[in-house]
């Protein structure tokens, strides 16, 4: 038993920890300079709202909860995520991975007519938000940065494949199936009941989106209009003018949404906790990876705990108003920055525009054909795939290939969080195995110092450069962006994995973009072999060993 003095000490430590957590997640920093760029932020927010609109509707339909759920999820993510999140240019709302995850979860929780149990869905969305708030206060959000790249790539490719498989039926004009297994088992039926009108709309939308970058090069003014919006308008007009016999979204209620208060009475408590934890885990993963992209764009540093806190509040609100689960969205965040958005006010405007649409334009949205949304979602699935790895997948080290393939297959055919867990376990096992040989390998390395000119800054990381150490090892490189010339000496690096190699490649690319001359001194045979397999040496300037 603890004595009074010890109890007071524990309580004091706990109080200090919680106070520090509250300071970390405080949105105060988001309001600093909130209106400093207001004119451009308003235009950027409006632009991104029209990028988000077709995606929100498509994600809502794809989840099985309806277009209005996607729209209200985008409203909650846009308004609440902007004010309480941790990235100044982050745009929150429903995402492809979150939509796919929720669609799979809901196949196990349906009503008598086979439709998803909406009350259950919005309950676990709100509960996942509460879990996210708890994770942010515990300050464990940064653990995501220790995820190996092979796990991330397998996960994202798996989600991309999952989205495309789930959209096969709507794409062909057949009633949707909720799981990968159901889609595959039903293929004989699907291919004998294809709706030609649906295929015309979905395939036309997909081809337009694939060709849109070339179209905008030929017609530059079109580059200011998102391709998804162009496709949505064109094929919605065509379908309604020709009165095509396809499925449409149908009526969307205008005005304020109905409230869904969490209800835990229908199932055992465990039935809610597992899916909610799964949604929360993916929200952390999806959001913080996007925040890293945002940091590279803007040069700012996001707050991971505040970002998770903001997502928690957004998901709690989304569950309450019948909205889809949210996360920080990469494409919309990049579009916001490229449109000139620089403060959270831009994302807030995007949410406010979507709110106006949800309140007043429901009848217009009801005219949208579901095959058009299927075409948009199919393009989303294609975009989610990690082409950086797919382009070199045949050259991956065997251990990374095993992790990548395993995570991809488990993501598609079983469960997203199980895939993450298995991938992390395999990566850790591989790391321990590699580290067992490090000491002997390290003793065999002995290379003379190269002769350097006085204006050359030498950066010499040592030890293993792997998924768990890249942040600490790469941060010093950021301070060298003003240097004239940098030599990166890998002679003391005893081991490098896919995460380390790509992080180093990103750092070198960023230095070169800042006008820094970069040279790379090779490492030991194992390090060199990995980098050559990944075809990275060809893009780096090397110095003789």
C-alpha cells in the first residue's frame, strides 16, 4: 500500500502530466494569425469545398450509410477539425480508407432488411472520437511515426484494392455487396446482370478523371476546376436528360440533421469497443501521415497530439449528427495549400460552404447517379495505391517484400488493424534479426575520412537507419538547408531498411530543392546493396568510398 506522501506524489505527477496534455492539445495556437490571409483563404476554402463535395457524397454512398452521412461528416471534419486540429493547412473529412473500413465493419451489423444499422454505426463513430481524445491526452499519438514504410505501403495498397473491389457492383449497376468475399462470390451473377447505362456513366466518369490532367494541360483554365466536380456535373446532367434507368442517390433531407445519441443497448459492449478502436486507430494513422505531407509543403511543424484531439472532437460530432467518420485528407489538404490557403480559416470556410450545401441544396444532390459516384471512388482507389513502392516492388529486399505482401493481403481479405498488427510484428522480428548481426558487421567497417573542402558540411549518421530511428537521425539534416554543400557519409550506418532509405531520399531531395549540393559516401556492403536494389544511388551524387 502507498503511504499518504507517496499517494500525494503520484497524484501530483498525474496532475502535471494531465496539465501538460491539456496545454499540448489546446487550440490556442490555431487562432494565432487566423485571419492574416483571409482573402486568399476564403477562395481556397471555397475551391476545396467543391473538391470535397463529390468525394463526401461518394464516400457516404460507398459506406452504405447514404450520401447525407458523407456530407455531414465533411461538415464536422471541416469546421471542427480546422479549429481544433494540429496542422494549419489540414483539411478533415471522410476519406477512402475510413469509408472502406466502416463499410466492412457494417456488414456484420445490419437490420432485418439488410441495410446497415445506422444507430450502431454512428454510436461507434462517436465512441471512436472519445477514444481519440483519450489517446491525445495520453500523448501516445507519436507512436505512429515508428511504423515501417513497408507496413504503410502494404496498408495503403491494400486499402486501394479494397475500395476498388467494393465498387465493382455499383460500377456495373448491380446492388452492392458489403464484403470482399461477397463481391468475389457474386461475380458470376454480377457479370450476367450488368446495366449498360451504369457502365456508361461509371466508366465515362473514370476515364474523364484519368484523362483530366492531360485535358487541363491542353485547356489551362480547366485546371482551376476539380476533375471530380466536372465529372459529377457532366454525367449527372447526361443521366437526367436521357432519363437513364440507373440508381440515383435519392432524396437528401434539407435543414438541420437528426441527432443520433449513442445507444449501447442493442449489442454487448464488446461489440462496440472493437470496431470503435479500429476506427480510432485508422484515424490516427490516416491523419498523421497526411500531417507529414502538410509539413513538407508548408514548412510548419504539426502537433500530433492536437491533431488527434481535433479528430476526436470531429468524430464525436459526426456521430451525433449522423455523419461519416473523419480523418485528415491528403488530397484536400494539398489542394488547399496549392490554392493559397495558409491558416485554419481556409479549412473552416470549406466546412462552412459544405454546411450551406447540406442545409439548402439537398434536392439537387438527389439527382446524382450512383454509378457516377462509383467511378469517382474507383479513381480514389487507384490514387490510394503507393506507386513509390509498386514501381520498385520487384527490387524490394526479401524481408520488406514479405511484410508488404502480408499486410496488403490481410488488409484486403481480413481486417485493417489486424494487418497493421501483423505487419508491425513481422517488421520488429526482422529488425531484431538484423540487429543480432550488427556488432560483427560494424567491426569490419573501417574507412578513411575523405578529404573535404572547407565549405562542405559533413553529416555522418551512425548505427541502424530504420523505421524507429529516422526522425532523430533526419532532423539534423533540416538545419543544413542553408549550406552550400553537404556530404552525407553512410560509412557508419550499419543497417538501413525501406523506411530509412526513403527518408534519406526525401531529405536529399529537399536539400537539392533548396539549392544545396549533395554528395553521398557509400556505406557497407549491406547498406549499398539495399540502396542499389531500390535504385536510389542513381539519383544521388556519390563520392568515392
